[in-house]
């Protein structure tokens, strides 16, 4: 049996130790760095896997172990470098590793915790509380529709005192309140289709099915089409389903990443550097491409051209295949510096700020994790993005 040591993501100082859970056989992918749903008391909470190991009877035998419920993500959230950084920060600041790991997540948690109400089985239908009209209406709604949140019950029964009825039903044990968790951000996916070789023989076989033949002809020129592209070409959902059922087309899902800065200005050629800028760039680039740490102080009044020096240094780092983090005050995240980096690094930047939705911040981090963005610009929290190969940190 395989078990995992898991930090639960609950911001309570008294819970500063890892708890052991069984890794189900159905979840062999679970490893160090994954975020998972785990049962904790009566609640379902988020946890961070910090170790995966064989069951040890001497160490684990005295406890009734519960199992991990399911993963939160499709891959590990924390890299070994992030885990090591969290542990080092926890040691330095005398706090739990779980508290530090929360810093590496937008919103400090990937989950939304909520309560729901469910009816208790084998209830005496003649119970006196069920003589109350509001309590009976709420109870019948739960029996008919199953688990419901308070807001759902209030919407379904606007004329009832739902809160009062829930309090009575809970007090007498006719229903129970359970805690649930789901992802706070909802990743967007697009559906697309691929086809193998479309031969003349295959096209002839569909001669009497013009709609399906027309769909196949589209795949003669491009072996991949999104569902939106097919619908725009007049291909119906039924036609696509027939071709997938026949194993001629294969359906896939691909994550769509929201990028608020994708439509920004494209790269332009900058002005010639001044002699002072050239000297600064030469010194900074030498340190930026080295494999050892160097710290530099760049002095210049407002309007003296420091941004150009930042950008030329960042270009050298990107040419070396490494990533750049630019830390600026929150108020500066809509100013000239952002516009300059958009022009100089079109399609290669992510900007993190408080006005982004949680989903947009998660998409930005997804791009950084996948190496699709090499320049990360944001306030202090941008320091905790999972950039895997940082070559330069600019603090403006």
C-alpha cells in the first residue's frame, strides 16, 4: 500500500504537521507536489502532497488512514524547486511549510469551500417538525432534488422561511449539513478533432452521405479542426458524432488560456541607446547571463531611460533561454513600463495584478509553468510565480 504525507491548506497555526493518507490504486499519478482533495474531519479540503512512500506499519499502523479523494489539477502544482523554497522560507520565518506553500497559489487556495444540506435516511414522516409548512417544503425539496445549498433552497422556495426551517431540521436530526469543495477557477477547454489519412477510397464510401463527406474533405487540407471551425463551415454536431463513432475522427480537449495582453502593441524597433545606457546594459548583461548571483543598483531620475536598460537586459536573458521577473508597484502596472514591455516582448509576457480574475491569474501561471511566457511582470507576489529558470529579477 502506498501512502502520502499531506499538508492540509487550512490557515490555522495549530495544524502545522503533515497528515498521512492512502493513495488509491486508481490514482497512481499522485506524487510529490500535487494538490489533492482529502477528507479532514467532516469536511473535504485541499492538501499539498509533500511525500509519497510505502506504508510503514511501525509508523502508520496506529492510525486509521483515510484515502485521498481526487487530484485538484491535471499535473503537479509544486515543482521540487518551489517545495524547497517553501521549506527554506518556513525555516527562516519560523512558520509552517503549508503557510509558505500558500504564497505560491493565486488567492492562497485553489478551492472554494461551501456547505450543503442532505436529508437523513429513514426519517419518520410523521415527525412533529414536518407538520410545519416551511420545514416540510424544505425537507421535500431535499428528498426530491438531493443535496442542495442554502442559496438553491431559497431560490426554489422564495415564499418560505428557509433559514428557519433548516435550523429546525438540523436541530432534530432530519437533515445534515456537509461541507464540500470545488475548484475556484474553472479552466476553459476547447474541443477539437483530428483525422487519420483521408483516402479517395474513404471519400467514395461516403458518396451517398454528402454532409459527412464534406466534413472529411475539410480534413484533407488540415488534419486538425476545432469544433467552432467545423460549425462555422456548416458541419453539424450530428455529422461530427457519426464520424467519431465510426472512429474516423478523434475528439480531443485543449486548455484555452486567457491572455489579457495578447492584443497589445506588437514589437517595434527601439531608439539608439545613449552612451550611459550602453555602459549600464553592458555591465548588466554580463551579470545576467552568468550562472552566479550578481546584484546591481541602477541610478537614474524619472525619464532618464532606465526602462530601456531593463528591456535590453531582459532581451539578453531571453536569448540565453532564461526567464525574467519584473517587480513594480501595483500602481505602475498600467503605465508606460507595461506598454514598453508589450512592444518589446510581444506574446512573451504575463502581467499579474489585483484586477485580474482568479481564472486569469491561474491562466497566466499556467503559461509560465509551460514556458509559454518568459517575462513576468507584477507586484511583489509575482516573485512566487513558478518560473523554472529565472535569469534576472528587476525591482523597479
